[in-house]
C-alpha cells in the first residue's frame, strides 16, 4: 500500500463544495489568502494552484467567466500576458527554477480541468523534479507546504505594478 502525506487536501475533503466556478472571485480581498490569490489586476488575477504539479505552480485567470481564450477582449488578453511575464520573473527570483512551463488547456479534449473558465498555468521546473517517482508511480513530490509557498511569494507579488 502506498501512502502520501498531503495535509492540505483535508480542507477540500471536509470543506463545503462550491456550487459555482472556483475562478469567479468575490469582489473583496478578504478571502485572498484563503483562496491563495497573490495579485489582483484590473482584468485578471494571479492565484496559486491548490493541487500543484510543482512548488509555485501559479495560474493567471481573467475575472470574466469565459470559456474561450479567443473571446477575451484585447485589454484582458494584454493584462494576462503582462501577468504571465511578471509572474514568471517573480518565480525565477523567488525559487530559481531551471525552467518554466507556461500553457493553457482549451476544452475537455485538451485536458482542461475547469473548462468553463479559461486560465493559464505557470509551472516552475527543476531537473529531476519528475524523476523516477513520477515515471514509475505517477506521483509528484511537493517539498514545501502550499501555505508556506504563499507566504514566501505574497510579498514579492505586492511589489508588482502593471
């Protein structure tokens, strides 16, 4: 029997399940720390992935509930691009990854886990981060608790201006 320690998942298991889109944020900032929101722009925001592929796995998400990237207005698309750039730079300064994956999945066939609300992933990568354990056992290792990563990144994102 395999056992993995994932203490952050108990909140999801025991917590109330949302009936609405997890990316449609309330207007206030009261829940930002709980929801792992690192930055709010005018048209989009940066949030940590609660079920990350690697430490520091971020997402850039428009406020508007849009299924299709091609239907975003230009101002939103531009801000998202700027936040992808600023977020990548912030991760590079904070964690010194040896590479970064940036991408999005459009549609269920492409692997979109939440296809109803377009979002972009930024995943910092290090040599060996997937190593044999992911290949042999389909397991990922996350060496830092997600709340610690948030506390480390939040002050850096407070310095971002668009």
